[in-house]
């Protein structure tokens, strides 16, 4: 499980990848979170928007989905940086409050099932709303910014 997670905006893959060793820090517009698997979360969010439902998809269906592309692969210390898929970035940017709440509720349920009492201390709706704000900024930038995730 990633202990520290930062979703952030950067102009390109090389700039985002350069954050692997120290994290994005204050130089980037970002959202800090803790204690969940961010690549799992991104896949869960995509599935949620692709097939809205109160029912959780089976794990084998989630694992068969396309996973985020790492711009700085995970290394022995556990740090890595991936690009949030463009389709999900656009979807989050366009999502309304009800869609975000529904997706966050489904994700929170997955976290409870998967991690039990050890699930994130962060509030899933707050995390998803914060990532959606970053996605809106990326979408509004006309391609000047992309959404990434650093984790440790």
C-alpha cells in the first residue's frame, strides 16, 4: 500500500518523472493523500464511470482493465509516478457532484472490502473531488498540463 500519494499537474511526462525521487513538492499544483493503492483507485474510478452501478465489479474484471502508464517505474523504495489516463482525466473534469459521490461511495466500499479497518484515513469523496478539481484544471489548460500521480 502506498503510504504517501500526491496527484499533481505537470506539463509533460519527463517533468513528472523527474519527481520520482523526492515527490512533486510545492512546485506543482497537487493534492496529497495517504494509505491506498493509487493505481488501483484509478482503475476503480475508470470502471465506475464506464459502468455506473451500485454493485462492485468482480476483482478479476478490474484486474483485466488497462492500468495506468508509469512514466517513472516503481523502484525498490516503492516510489513511482504514473500518468492518469486522458480519458479518466476528461471524465473527472466533466463529472458532476452526484457522479463523483456515487463513484466515491463505490470506491470506499472496495477499500472496506479490500483493506478492512486499515483503509485510508482520507475521506474518499474528498480525495475524488480533489482529483476532479485537478482534472478540470488540466482540461482547462488546453493541453499545457496533464494529471499525474506520485506515490511512496
